[in-house]
C-alpha cells in the first residue's frame, strides 16, 4: 500500500505528526507519537482520528515509560499545594508525580518569582541586621551598589535564567527520547525551588552572623587566617549540599515532566545549567566593566 503523508495532532499531548503512517488495515492507519508514545489511530481516507478509546494503548516497544499512565489526559483544575511544596524537598519524584496534572506553567512561573523575591528580601534583611548597608567584598572594600538596585537587576535575570534552563532541559531530554515538554518542566521546576530557598536562608544567616562579629580587616596584619578558613569551609559545605540537593530535586522535576529516567533528568538539568552559566558569565563581563 502506498504511503501517504499526513499532518495529525496527537489528542493526548498536542504534538503534530508530519509524515507517513502505518496501516493496520486498508481503512485504519496509525502512528506512534514521538512525544508521549501513544498509538494514535486515524482513518487513511479522511485523515480523521479514530475515537480516543481505541488508541489509548501506548507503544511500549518504542520507549519504556518511566511513569506508566501518567501522561494520559486528565481534566484536573490547577491548584497550589503547599504540602507538596514541602514534600518536593524530601520525596521529589512522588511529589512531582502528584503535581503533574494539577500544576501549570503559570503556577510554576509564579513560584519562581515568589522564591526569587523572598530570597532577595531575606538576604537584604540579613545584611541590614548585620549592619552592612552595601555588599562587602574582599577585606574592608564595598561595591557602590545598594541591595535595592541589585535586586532590581538580579531578580529579572534570575527568573529569565530559570525559564531558559527549563526550556533547555526539556529540549535536551529529546536526546533521551523524552517528551520535550517545556510547560510541564517549568510547572514542576517552580515547586523544585523550595530546597534552594531553604539553603538561601541558611546561607544568609551564616553570612550575616559572620559580618556582625567580623573585625575590621583594613590592616592586612590583623587577618585571622584560621577564622577565615573555618568560615570558607562552612560556606563550601553548604554549597556542596545545595548543589547535590538541587540536582536531585530539579533532576526529578525534569524526569517526571519529560518521561526520562532520574539519571537522565539530572543530566538534562545539569547540561542546561552549565549552558546558562556560560551565557551568564559572558553577559556579566560588560556589566562588570560598567560597574568598575
């Protein structure tokens, strides 16, 4: 039977299939959706999709689903779930599986904005309590930039970076035969921001308490090397914990959103973070020259 080219939208995930179809009989064709792995049956004569109940069986031969049945259509209203926000910190895969059908990209973006604002506010309050109006850098030196100005610059960049990382992570998932679902990736990444927020609070408390007790080191002879090494070690340990915890939680979010394994989800997110980090470093060079 001669192949005919069709352009058909998958009713399950909305992906448009462009190309030939297979034939079950002269009057029934089919194609495997590359995104959600559903088998969609169509009428070769009219190009119309045969009713949903007939094609719900997934094509498990093309790719094993890591979350069987999760990607079927379910009409559930979007809602904010504070309990799952906490659960995402300790049992991320379970939390994101529960959140998949009740979270939306708009909710994810709202959470990204909320965490960015809260983190910036807590950092500002910590430095105010410590008595530092500006950002201390080096020993006794300060940047001529206030926290309010920094927040106005950093908040939009942080939110934009998160959106770009979500898009890149979903895109990279295609290399692992993932769904490349940007909307769901962002929806779940919003909830994944909770561990970073907790680590941010801890970091702010340590830095603020250190600034309160830190002597005036304008004279290099007054430097307490041991105290500085202890401080650096504490910040380093927190940084390592933050990195590992973040990879686990964000990797789980990417995994559930795009139907890839946990390890593949971590690789997708890590690759996206590295690319965004390189881009940010390139963009920050001219900004640094402007500030000097």
